[in-house]
């Protein structure tokens, strides 16, 4: 079965890197667009419906899920809403 979905890249940009996590029947994709811009999206796997998308800056590590958050470097992102919370300690 072919599964197709669109990701935001803009203009002549292209996707450089992709990280993914599966959690509670959802797919979290962190992808780098040419020019060091990263986007984290949460997608419902069965319907391929985008729940939210947020821009993340200065990514040097793969994302990790910890409780109610996706952690990327020192940034926490709420799994439910995609809201950014800076400064993980």
C-alpha cells in the first residue's frame, strides 16, 4: 500500500535529514530543510493527518520522547500541542 504525505519545504529547498519517532499511533518527524531550518511535525499514522507542525532551531541531536515532551537539544516541545518550552535542565 502506498502512503503519501506532504512536508513543508518551500521554494527550491529540499530535505537534508529526517529523524522519526513512533509513539501512541502517531509519527513524529524532525526534518532539516536546506539552510539549517528544522521542522518537527506530529502526524496521525493511519490517516496521515498532520496534527501540528513547529519550527525548531539549532538541532545537533536526534529527538527523544520523555513523558509529555519531545526533547530536541535543550528545547522541550509539548507532544499534545507542539508548543516550544526552552531550557531543559
